[in-house]
C-alpha cells in the first residue's frame, strides 16, 4: 500500500480504473431512465443526424450556389424578402437548372435547392426561424414537383456507371466521392421528414399516396433497398449508406405508417374477421409501468456473502431483538435488499420499507399490469389430457362436453374460457388451411392492395438479398464488431480526404465515426421492426417469410452479439458535439472547438437513438422467437441468458419488459439450478410479463432439448409459407390471376424448348463450370431416357 501511495504516477491510473468500473458495480444507484418510446425523435434531432460533422464545409457551398444563381436571375434581397411570385419564379428556374446536361451546372441548382430546403440559415437568427422557413419552403417545393424531380435525379445518379467504375478502382472511398448523391438524398430526406410531420392532413395524405405509387416502374423503397444491396455486394462503394438508410427508414415509416396506423389497421382487420378489439397495447401499458432494480452481479453477490458472514458474527453476540432485525446498520440494509429474494430488489418496484406504510396506502390494490391470455389450442390440449386421465379416451373437436370430469376440472375450464384470446394471425392461418383444403368451393377473395401488400409484392423477388444486406450493415455498425478484411466499410461517407493533423481534429473525427455508426444502427433497427410489424398485420405468412430469411441470415446471434457489451455505457454514450449539430453549426458566431466546448449541450443521462435502437432490436428478437421452439432453443444454445440478464441493468420499464419476455420463453430449457439462482429475475417475470394460462414456463424442465428436435415445426412452417407465396404471387412478385392454378400445362417439347429464359449474371459467369459438372461429367443412359413407358 505504501508503495502505491508513494508512486504518484500510479494513482491516476487506479482512479481511472475505478471510474471505469463504477457503472458495473453501482448499477442500483443509477437513476431511472425517463425515455419515452416513439416512432422517431424530434424534428431538430432527426434533421441534425442527417449530416456528419465532416460535411460542415459543404454548407457554405450550398449557400454560395444560391447566391450565384439568384444574382444571375436578378433575385436580390435574400429568399425571405422575395414575394410569393418571385419565389415561384425562382423555383421554376431552379427546376430548369437541375435538368441541364452540364453536370456542374445541374448540381449547382441542386445545391441551391438544398440551401432553401435547409431553411436559408444565413438569413435566420436562431434554429426555430430556420425550421419554420424550411417547412414553408418544403410545402411550396412539393406542390411544384421538386420531390419528383429529385427522384429522377436520384435514378440518374445511381445508374451512372462511370462514377461507379471509378469508385470501384479506388483503394479507399472518401467523402468527396459521394458529394452529389449526398446532396440529392439530403433534399429528399428533409422534404420527407417535414411533410411526414406536417399538420396539413390533405398534403400529408397526398404525399403518402405518391410514395405508394411506382416511379418509373419502381417503388422508391425498392430503389433504396437495391442501393443497399449494391453497396454491400461491392458494386457501388460510393453510395452514402447512412443517408440511404435514413431515407429508407423514413419512407417506410411514412408510406406504411407508424404505431398509430398499426393500431388502427389491427383493429380494422380484427373487426373484419369477427374478432373483438384488443384492449391493451404493449407500448402504452409498458409506459405506465415502473422500472425494476437490476439483479445483483457476481461481484455484488461475493461482497454480500462477506457482509453476511460478518453480520452473522456480530449478531451472535447481540440479543434477540437484534436477531429480529430491529437494529440493523447499513450493512444489514444492504444484505436485506440484495438477498431477500422475491421480497426485494428486482422482484419489486422498490426496496421494502423498514417502517409500516402510511395508513392512506393500506387500501391501494396492487395488481398485475396485464390481463391473462390463453389460446384455444391450449384449452383443447388440456381437455384431451384430462379426458384421457379421468375418462380414458379423447373427443377430438369437442370443446364443450365435460361429462365424467371432476368439478375442479369444470371450474378450471370455465376460467380458461373467460380468457380465451384469438389473434389475427391464428385467424389468417385458419383461412389459409381452409383455402388449401377447398381451393374451388372456398377460393381466396380479392386481395386488397394496401400499402403493405404493394410493398411485399415488390420486395418478394429480392427479399432474401435485402435482409442479408441490412444485417451485414448492422453487423458492421455494431460496437462489438471487430474490423475484418471481408466486412463492408460503412464509414466511407464520413472520412475526409485529408486525415486529421491535431488531437482536437482526431477527437472530432472519432466522435463523428461513433455517431455515424449509432445512427446506422438506429435506422436499420427501425426498418426491420416496421417491416415485420406491417407484414404481420397484413398477413402472417408474409411476416413468417421475412422472419425465416432473417433467421437464416443469423439475425438471432447478431442481435445477441450487439447486446454482449456494457449496455449501460452504450446507452449513456455522448457521441455528440452540440456546437456542430445542424443548424447550430452555421447560425451565429461559432466558438472555437476545445475540450471544454466539446461537452457543451445535451445533459440528458441517456442517448435517445441508442435507447431506441436497443428497444427495437429486442422487439425484433421477440418477434422472431415467439412461439418458435427451435428459435427459442437457439437463444439457449447461444447462451443468451447472461447477456439478457446484464441488459436488465438499464432501469427502463419497456426495455426490461422485452428482455424479461425473452428470458421467460427459455426458462424451462435452462434447468432448475438456473431458476434457483435467479429468483429475483423469476419474480420480475411474474410481475411484469403477461401470464399465459396453462404455460409451465416457471416449472417445466426440458434441459435435454436441442434445436433439431423442433425442426419439423420449422419445415412445416416453411412449406406453408411457400404454398402461400406460390398460390398468391408469381415469380416476379406480381399477384396471380384467379385461374392461374388451372391454366393448361404446355406438354409440347418444341414450344417448351423455344421459350425465352432470362439467365442470371451469376449463371452466365459460371456457365463453363456448370457445363463441366452437369453435362460432361454426368453419364446419361439415353436408352432408358427414350424408353416408352406408356404414359
């Protein structure tokens, strides 16, 4: 000890280590996180995240382009001082400018448009003035066709083969290589975000209708997804992926709808099939719940054991009153709070008080936050088991006869029937089975062309590639991922050509890169969740088709890998420089960037986008694994329990709810010993998660199961999904005609061989290998082939 105190150089290092370990060892002292989940953050936050800090010099280029063109057209005095007629004239001139063949002149007009869409920040005194002017300009531009014009620019720029080939031959792609694309995407994103949140319902509906109609034969969502796949395959390394993903997320959110639209669609579809409306919304109920204290970590359990032994030694010398705990010191309080199992800590919302509660609280009735549910198939299984036990035979399909069963069973069945819940998915599956059994007498009715249906039809041919590309980007952006030679480089649109020369520039670039990755994770998680939720409501087999491809692409271990980090540090990270956020970085005088000014700004104890990403990924994981035994076993095989248990350190009710759901579904496979040593977690599951009657999650013991034991379920699901897709859609994803299944088969060999088949690029590139393997190396018995079989 003296040696340590005598060495002055070692003390700061020790302090740093202690400071680093504090979030892990003192989680119970961390405050509750008052994060409110929503479809997106506020408009200023969403617009500021569009721009990287390295893009700051380009803002002046946009302003200069507008000043140059306005002086050329004799529009003096600034945009805010122009009359409405002059503004309309300026927009028409700019629309002509972006249609010029000269590339430099064309993008001078695009820069001027971007400056006006940003809110003419040179003419504003504060951020609020800039947002107000931006909203006013965006409405004018949309009504005059600027959004459609920039969509044409986007199509033209993405198909520019010369830019793509030059970027592919470069060793490293930098920020300057995507300047024009970033400009176009920034205009489209800003207009989308402002129109999406506008109060004018008629204008908003018109914009949504335009997004759901194909442009040049293709939906904007599909165009952006194709850009993502081209980028991940290395065919277009210059694409600015952060802006593409942000725009894709907001286009899906706008065209399909957010949480309110999902709730209204669910109520509408349930009413159409004769089901009662859902009274409890998971997000709404979880926002009324209180966060629970986290379970004790390993070091705390060891420390508490030492405290307990010391306390018991002292208690042996005290009187009986002390033994009853009436005179406990602070150590005794800690022990009571940590080791009292169900009655304290994580099992309850707050520690048990040492004194009696006030009289007015005695009449408060504490109840579970959820109404229990039970599926009809669970009741049928319960009746079959009891009938075999008490009567000796089953009555398949009979859900009412209780003859010969004891009164307790009758009472139990009555209770179960009170809480029967039939989901929209079960109703859709029943309808599919009915169509399969009776294709002629009960054919499928005309499918309503909803936005989700239109998008699924367009996504169907390339959906596997889209999911793989999104997961590749998520893997590259995850903070736990290590740089590998075969991984994609997602920071090309944040790296400047001139690398930083000073310490301050290096710190700024480091913060910018981390912020860039966090925004990408936020957008990808939002895209995946929106697609899964809308497909599930539109048709369960559309949801299952996408879910299977996510599972095949290793989405489950990827999400677990994301959470296998110090999640509190990730949520509390401050990869933001408030002085460099747009539009603060261009309005008013800009102070010099120092270590002190780096920390000026947001004082929130959490990062909104990181909380949003974590909850979204947990919701995606829940949707992939719910009622799927083979996928639940994947959670067990990948040792998700300790990872999820560490995530419970975040004191936020909604996040904890989804973590506890994931733990609940796998407890029967973890064994009695795990349940015995994690009683606080078990108590939290009981108090926070909805009860499914007849579910033996807390008592079942199925530790010998393996994922392949449930492979038949996955195969049956896949065959049902394929049958659905083959019946309703053709290979291009278009909807089949009503009589498509009954078209005569062409048996003429000449006409079959004479059909034009479009070969894929991959097949053309490997044609010689295919020829060698399938033709030259294969022996064919022509006599057997030509033998007449009498068919």
